[in-house]
């Protein structure tokens, strides 16, 4: 990895952006899926997507903060 601030590194930004999109899509399925599509399966799909996106976002945020502190 090149020296510098990892928070400004392209790969960290892309991964965090994808995680945020995943989180927002999950929240959309979580709240709108059962209402619009009439089944609770989309509630669980949304919950899983939102949790996965949140975990990935937090993990890479903490990883970038630790790498910047070296």
C-alpha cells in the first residue's frame, strides 16, 4: 500500500461506498419490501443486507483508522 492517509485511498473509499449502498438497499427492502410486495421474506433479506453493509462499513472504517495511526 502506498504511504499516506488510507481513508483517502481509492480502495477504502470504494469498499465503504459499496457498503453504504448495500446498507441503504437493505433498509429499503427492510421497510418497503413487506409493504409493497406483501411478503415478510423481503424483511429478512433487507435485515441481512443492512447488517452486512453496516459490518463491512464499520470494519473498513476502523481498519483505515488503525492504518492511519501507524
